[in-house]
């Protein structure tokens, strides 16, 4: 929002400059012949006509200024809505990315369970085959009838005992097999359901990213147009200053040669002075707003425990942990999805935005009070040096993980990694106490 206030002030200055331009140009264009070449009556009539033209121009400039002010208010509202849409869309994209990651994890877990059940069925298959084979052999060679020979009585009892034992064992294996088959079928159905949900989440994520890209492009174009308009108006103001100087010289000559028109000339000079004061006042307001735009509206120390993580993912290493290279971590490492959106965690101004060694694209944000936030490992950034950013505003995206920082390589992360560092007066400090509790729970969940 601070950036929009700065742009609005620039446009206010532009409106005031245009209004004075109309006043200044009219008298210069109507440069009369020297007073000595005209009679006093003709000189008086000419000056009265010129004064009337100046007054008409002032009235027209006032109407134009009011129209420009209304346009400025409309543009300010549109820019505020664009920024709200950017921040809200970024939050939805990050939530969708968390959903995709969670669904992937659930599908992997169900897949492991299905594989375990299959191995269990394969293990018990041999025992079931042996029992069925014994039953088949018994059917092919049944035990002798008790009344045929009295000596077969013991053999018949043994056969009956064996058959009873085998029947109980077969029944138990059959029941366990049925339970495993039902569990396997339910697991496969759950996998199918999770894959459907994952597909829907991926479609939603793609749509939100398309919307986010369009909003970011609109913001860039709007900012470029405002900067171009500011440069044009600065040149126009310099031209008008030269014209105003020529007009004052002309009025001074007429005032020295024609005393009876002194009151009219004094009115014209007063109008010029009022216009100059309006320009100076508007310029001072613009300078004040521009200075305020580079300062966060809320002190960084006041958001301790409420700063959001700039990306959706899982924390791999925390501040002070061994970095795998013989030292300790000066920041934190967050593993995330390929192409994940990175948002500004604080309000502030951009000190650096660009590539740095093997860290990918690096972004440094001045949060005020001597605090700086460093984000490294991005593939693209959306903001440039000197721009003001708001907390939650999209500032870049991570890559696909093919290019790794030294810290990420030491961890052995397969997914892209974002490195986050918090500094106070040039010294790295633990960012843990600053993060919002809900974001930390999600990152560790």
C-alpha cells in the first residue's frame, strides 16, 4: 500500500503541474508588441483582454485539476484492489502447494501399506498350498471304513485327528487371508481416491498460478506506466519553469512602462505565486510520501512471533544446526515443491534482487530498525532494487531443484530448497522466535 501512496502523490504533483502549465503558457503565447508602439487606450484594452484570458484559463485549470483528482482516487482504489488480489492469490497458491505435498505423502504411505499386504499374502501362499494339497491327497486315498477290519480302527482315529487339526488350521489361514484381501482392496480404493483428490488439487494449483502470473504482470505494467508518466511530468515541469521565468520578465517590463495597469499585473503575479506555491506544496508532499514509502508502516520488532514463512514447505535445518560443511547454519533451509511461490515475509524496501554465486537469485529486504531478511535459492524474482514490498506480496518462485546451493547439497534434499536468513545490524540471528506459530506447525507437520 505504501507504494501506491507514493504513486498517487506523484500523480497529484502531475495534476498541479498541468494546471499551472495552462496558466503559464497563455500569456507567453500572446506576446504583444512593445507598449511604445501602441496608444495607451489600445494597450489598456489589450491588457484587459489578456487578463480575462488568464482568468478563464485559471477557471478551466481548476476544473481540470478536480477531474484529475477524481481519476487519481479511482486509480488508487484499483491499485489497492490489485495488491489485495495479489496477496490473497499468493496465500491460496501456497495452501494448494501444501495440499499437493500432503496428498503425495498420503499416496506414498498407502502404497507402502499395499506393498506390505502383497508381501504378506505371498508369504502365506506356500502354507495354504501345502494344506490344500494334503486335503486333495486325503480325498484321493480316504481312511478305511471302521467295519471292514477291526485293525483299521486306530488308523481311522489318527486320520480323523489329523483331518480335524488340518481343518482348524485351514480355517484360520482362510480367515486371515480374507481379512488381508479386504484390507488390500480398501487400501487400493483409498489410493484411487487420494489420486483423484491430488489431480483436483493440481488443477486448482495450476489455475491459481495462472491467475497469479496475470496479476504480477498487471502490477509490473502499472508500475512501468507510472514511472514513465513521472519522468515525462518532470521534464514538463522544467519546461514550464522556463516559460514562467519568461512570463515574469514580460510582466516586469509592462509594469515598468505602464503604471496604470499595475493592479492588473499584481493580480497576475499573485496568481503565478499561488501556482508556484501549489507546485512546491505538492512536490513536498510527494517527497514526504516517497520517504514514508521506503519505511515499513509497522516496526519490525512489533511483529515478533507473527512473521509468516515466505514459502509452503518443510523445515530441513534450523539456525545453529551443523551445516554438513564443518560449520553451523546461519539461517534455515525449507524444502518445497518445484515452482513454489515465494512471498515477502515483512514490509520493507528491496536492497538487492539478482543472482549471487551458486545461491540462485537472492533477494534482500530492509525491514527497518537494522533488520534485514535474506531469501536465496529462487529461479525468478518479481521485484527490483529500490521497490517497496508488503508482507504476503509475491516476490519470486523457486526452481525445479536441478541447481542446488552448497547448503542444499549438504542436506541431500531431492526437492528445491529456499534458504532464509535474518540479520540484525549485519549479524545473523535466530529467526525462530519471529515465525508465526501456525506456519511453524505446518512446516514441521
